[in-house]
């Protein structure tokens, strides 16, 4: 399904769904998959306020991704350095620094979350889950775009299926509590800021997935693919949030809200399946972030040496990056990483990405009105 179309061009899956599935991988990542981000950003606004924040984040993601893909198409930018050179000129260095900080932060979060999963399921030492995640990321990014895209596709089947089953089981187990939570009066303020903040730091995923938007062939493709990104990323959040309100507000204090709910479902088999899905989400999200970094280095290597990095160099680069980043998690807890680090990142991204894209980038897109259906990224 994800292969090239019979005519030799990209398939509908590659043009419309693949960018959204890749974007979903970055958004769902460590804090979302474990439920920690849901508790941090959406539950504080109460059941109805949280739903409003999720809806706002979904709309903003769709708009932000569509605009990002359009600008990438207009400037023929397939990795983040060329994108920000086109958008910020000499200011692209600010993005380079920000992205390095972002990778350090999220890989530390993912390493911590993988360790927590190992402890919760098998009472294994924290490092076991972290090492398994590192090994999976290395294998996933070793061969570049094709192996990473295949990972996005197959993990997506598992992820959406498990979230759907989770919602069904939760509603059958404590559906009455969910209904009561939405019926009871509760605080609903602050949801616009929560939804906008969540969007602000997660929209970086639209930049990270630039290597997979090479299949776009027209402005129409960019708009459709971008619009789909929001729902693909936030549907699992909606399902999880709906289940979580059954235990609002006490669930907000849980380090792993997903484990909190799974314990109350009382299904050991599904508990293992859900945690396998969370680990898979960490894997595809980590692989996506590392792959974007590798593609950036690959382009620089090609300019200097006239040849791509190759699997061996990609493996070494990945291992160095993972070792430097993931073991930061041993010094800082998962809750603190998400609660403090991500909020600071949101303001930086607004200043050097979202606002310039919505102004300078939009003007450039509108000026290039003669971009036709044959001017996609396939030729680049």
C-alpha cells in the first residue's frame, strides 16, 4: 500500500497519509503515549475544557502542517537546514541550536519512559527498557528513509488499534464514571492557552518529518496532507482523555497515567499489549527525531564528500546521539522533563518558527502563484 504507484509516481498513501503518520509519531512520543502530557496540558481544564483544548490543538496542527508543507514545496526544502535557510536567512543557526536542544530533551524523555515501562511490566532495572529502545532506534534509522517510513506504517496499525480497544474496554469498565465526570460541574478555564501551548512545541514535528514529504506533487497534496495531520495526531489523545476523566482529578498526579488506568481495567493481557504499543510509539517517535538529524548530516556529507553517509556511518552517528541524550533521563524525572522543558521550548518555537512561517513564509507561498501540479518535491 505504501509503495510507488504503478505509473512510477508516489502512491496516495505516500502523498496524503504518510506525512500525517510520521507527524503523529513525533506528537504521540513519550509523554503523550504514557498519558503524562494529557494530564499535564488537558486535564487541568476539566472534562469539557480539556476537550476544547484538544479540538484547538487539532485545528492548529492541521493549519501549521499544511503551511509548513506548502513552504517546503515552494522552496524545495527536504531537511530542516535548507527549510530554515529559506525562512530565516542567516538566522537559521538559531533553529539548529533549538533542534539540538529539542532532540536532547525528547530522547531523554523517551529513554526515561522506556525505563519506566520496563519497571512497570517486568520489574526490570530501569536501564533495560532504555537500552532496548536505543537498539530499536538504531535498527530503524540504519537504512534511511525507506526503513523509517515502513516503521511509521506498521506501528500505526498497532497504535490506532490498541487505542480503539482501550477506549472500548474503558467505557465498558467505568463508563458510568466517565458520564458522571462530564455531567458534573467543573473548572474549564485556561483551555485556549493549554491547547495553544501544546501546539506550539509539538508543531516542531512538521519540520522533523520533512524527509517524508518528498512524495508531495502539488499544493493540493500539501494542503490535504497537512490537514490530515491534526486528526491523525490527536484522535488517540481524545480517546485516552475521555477514559482518563473517569478518575479526574486524582489521575493528574500519576507519573504514568496510562498505567494508572490499565491497573483499573484489570486485564493483564491488555496491560502488556498497551505497554507494547507505548514502547512502539517511543520507538517511532525517537526514530523520527534521529532520522531528521541524520538527514541533515547526510546532506552536509554529500556536499563535502559527494556520497551519502551509508548504513555504517548512520549507525555510529545514531549511537553517539542516543548515548549522549538518553542518559540525561537518569538525573531528571519524567514529569519534570515534560512540565518544565517543553513549555520553555514552546516559546522558542513560536519566535523562530511559527511566527516567521505565518508571516514571511506565507508571503513567499502566496507570491509563488505559478506553482503547478508538476512542481512537487519528487524532482528534488
